[in-house]
C-alpha cells in the first residue's frame, strides 16, 4: 500500500558523502579565526544546522568579527573542496527510481542556496526534485518551516510526507512538522545517538533504505 506522496531528503550526510569534508573545513576555519580547537566529534555534531546556528552552538555568543572570520574561512575551505564530494553509492539510482514511480521529492538542507544549487547541478539530480529549501530562505532546522513550506507548495499532508536525514536536527524538524521520519546511520551521527530522537524508521545503508522506499510508494 502506498504510504507516501512526498519524500524530503536532507543533503549532506544523506545524499552526499560530505560530512568528512564539512568537519575538516570547520576545524580549520575555527583555528584560523582564533577560536577554541574543535574535535572531529564536536564538529560533526552540528552538521545539519545552518552555519550561523552552528557557530552559536559550538562557540556561544562570540564577537561578530570573529563569527564572520569563521564563516569566511569555512566557505574558502568548503568551496575549494566541493568538486571532490561524492554521492553515497546507490543514492542517485534510488532517487531516479522514486521519480519514475511518480512520487514527489524535495530537499530540505542546512546548506545555503549557492551550495545546494551547485551540488544539484554537479550531481545531475536537480531534475528529480519538485522543490528545494535552504537555510537562506527558511529558519534553520529543527524549526519546521522548510517542511511546512514544502508541503504547502506541493499540496501534501504531513501524514503522507517522509523526512529522511542523518542528524538529530532532521528528526526534530520532522517531528515538529508532524511528518514521518527516517534516520540514516551512514552519515554524520550514529544509530545510538539518533535513536534518542525517536525516528519512525532507521536504516544502516542505502540498499536497505532504497528497497523500503520503493515498496512504500
């Protein structure tokens, strides 16, 4: 029985295998901005938030010049490496198969618009998404605005919408919007951590996720 009319994907750590690059960019940028050293675990923990929200979580209320310096250095490192980012194996085929079955798909991401547009173009996946929302247009996760606007735009009810992501912020956003949530454990956060946020479903690999999705639409 068809369960979903709309599948909303997070990008980094769910579609794109980019968590390592984001983590290193944050660590380097923090050092260059003169901020306390970040561990990999700490840097990975904020993936999914917008950049300004990430800075607040990691460093608190720091002077604006220091926050801006971190943003500048982060963007330099990120955009220097963005051409090297790969998609998780099998994810592009999964998205294409879902599209062939006529289910609507969208993206809700903590990336900025420039970064997402570049990623969509480079990956060749843009044609499969009916709509996309970034942190430049909406409140950062876990606020439900991205999902609320996607559902309004695509005329889909929360109970017929699935949010797929690799972070607590994806799960919290999904719960806040009243949609079904699916956590993937191959991205930025572990199964043990994600279980604390009560996802409706959890998947350890793309193969299992793909099989379930294609049965659910």
